[in-house]
C-alpha cells in the first residue's frame, strides 16, 4: 500500500534578524494531511493536528547562519527540531491501517530581511523519522479459505531523509516573531511486506523567541 503524505506539522524555525541574540527557541502548531487517492478505502482520515518545537543558534553575525529545519532572515544559523507529524487512518472495511509519524531534524537555515519587521527563511537539512504503522481487522475469506483472517499488530520504521522549506516571519515584539512555515520532508511507512516512502508537507504557524 502506498502512503502519500501531506503532513502539516508545525514548523517553527526562526531566523533571527541581526537585532536578535544568538540563541532562540520556537513553538508551532499546524495540520498534517496524509494525501492519498482513497479510491478503494471505506474511510480516510488524512487531516490531523501536528506540532513542532525547535532550538537554534546563530553562527554568524548580522546576516548569515545554518539550522536544522530552518533558515534565518539574512543570517545563517544551526537548529535542532522535533516534529509530531500527526496520526492518520485508512480503512478498507473490515481492515484498518493507522500511521503515526514524527521526526528529529537538524540542518541549516538562511534568514533574510524583507524590510520593516518582515523576514523570510530558507531551510535545508536532514530528518530522522520514526513511522509506526498499526493494522487491525480481518481479511475476508476466499473459496479456498472461507474463514476470515484476523490481522493485528504494529511495526515501526526509522529512516534518514532530506528536507527543505521556506517561511515568512513578522516581528511583533522585541525578540519575538510570528512565523508561518512550509517544510517538505519524507515519511517511511512499513507493515509486513508492504512499504512506502512519501513526501510530507508541513504547514505551521507559531512563535519564535530570541535570547
């Protein structure tokens, strides 16, 4: 089975402008959407809540840095983040598959000022993802085996994948920014002999605090 994911998970990677101090932390919430055709499924729950927490450190003075999951407006910074990508369900009556994803990210970020109080951020890095796939229900019988086969259990898969993203932020107070982000990474799902590797789009809105 192929799992196509558009997951939203809050991606608060902040690029601190030159006025910000070197360290910062961000919190964000968003929506995770598992994108699939749902042509043969009886029930598809592809849109779920998601969230993210990150910490960052500006590497270079005014306008340059590197971060995991984010870039700073005009500066380079390094960041580490944790993203809850959400939990999704796809049901093929009477069989259901539940997929829950999360990822630790580390990478570089570049933030650039766009004028008064506004900035943009570009992100590039690597994410270590954990995907737990749970199956429950029964597979209908056949003429050769008339009784249904009961299916149950779960399987966890881990994998490294690249990610990239873009965001925009607005200063709402000294050392505080409101930021909207879009990040693209990958989710790896596996259950038995069935496996899938699909893109994850995360959309988030949150706050970044500089120190």
